């Protein structure tokens, strides 16, 4: 529990060719093109915390990302980590279901430190990822605890001593209630606010229509 939250606080992105028709009827000749084809998009969206995110590993550089996804699919810029802090990173396939953001360990951008801001396509072998509902999370983890809401690390799960204990330190999952539930059950939300720990079976959590709204994978940690 303590090592996950500590690591979180320390730790915490798509050409057309035109053909000319001669005025006389003759066999159509396709003009040559020197525009290289964009790399095909990978279909591997499996997240194995501490090991890989699809094709991305701890040894994947920014140059590797460009070769894999195409330069047009990348955007470099600051990535928010919480408490107003940012770190240099690269967003891949921004705005798509396969979006992710790589935060670099080094200025040379040759080693990922962590990966976050996932689109819903990315999931662990247990089927966990952004948008997954609370019931599926309970089925995968069994009993667990989470931090209360309405602060920077609100809704963060504690993986230690759960069925996914082997991901502790390599995976961060954070929950959020739906807007509808907040409107209908404000008292339940207020009952689970703050930086204390709450059991997953707390009845106030059951009515908040919770789902995973953030996933962070630490690439410098071994499960």
C-alpha cells in the first residue's frame, strides 16, 4: 500500500496521390510516388504491468515509437503527473481508443519511465483498463481498499494483498464516479471523500457507478 502511493507521488498521440488523365484514350499510367507509406498500426493492446504496453518496453525509445507508429502519430510535450507537476513525454495516437502517453526517464528519450493517459483499447490480461466498471474490478481483485475521493490521488486502488498483488508497484488504477451518480447520491460521495482508506465493500461505493478512469504503468518496475 505504502510503496504504491509513494511511487505514484514520486512518479507520477494520421497522403493522397493524384493521377492525371491524358486527353487521348490510352493505357493509364500511375505516376510514381516518393512518399513513404505510413507504418501500419499495431493491434497489440495488451498491457502487462512492469513488462510491456503492447510493443512498448522499458527499452523502447522515441525513435522506436516513430518507426512503429509513424511520426505523424506522435506529439511531444509536457505530461501532467499530479499536484501541478509535469514531465517531458510523447503522446501516441492522441484522441483515439489507442492513445497513450510515454513519460521519459531521460532527456535523450530512450527509456520510458511510465505510460499513462490510456485510451480504452488498452487492457491487462485480466481485462482491466480505462472505462472498465467497478463490478469487473471487484471480480479481478477480490477484496481491496482504495483511497477516498476529492484530492489529487483520490480513488487510487491499493493492490497490495489482493489477487493482483504481483502488479503492486508496477500498476496504478484510479476510480471515479459517474456524473449521474454524483447528482443522485451526493451524500454517498461525501462519505468516501478524503485521503483515508475505504474497503471495496463499503456500501457508499456501490451506488456511485464507479469505473476506472486512469491507469498508469511503471516501466522501471518489475512485477
